[in-house]
C-alpha cells in the first residue's frame, strides 16, 4: 500500500502491529483472571507499553522525515512534534 499521511509503513502493517498489541493486552487480562504472579503481569504490561512506544516512535519518525524535512516545517509543526515527544516521555 502507498504511503498515507506520511506513514513510512503501510496502513496494513500499522494495523497488524496494533492487533499484536491488542493480543498482548488480552493475554494480560487472561493472566489476571488466572491469578498469575504479579511480577509476570507487570512484565507483560511493560512489554505492551514498549510495543506501543515503538509504533508511536515509528509514526513520529515518518512524520519528521515526510512532513518536517527539507526546511518545510513551520514553527507550529515543530512545536507540535516536540510537544508530542514530551508527552510520551512524561509518563
């Protein structure tokens, strides 16, 4: 599939990655239902969070390369990118 909104990955690939995270989260729910060891549950939560962060960083990378490269970025676009990264880092 062609690039969409500056995504360097196809929409299908992005959705595939998100479905994988959905599966991870579902697995975490099953772990809780089965009273699995708390540390194992937290480990899986961190893995799902890391997967989402990787997806988000990939999207931000594509955005920066496609929309902000070559001096085409306005101050508002640059501020928006920095604000988005700051929100990711603040949690």
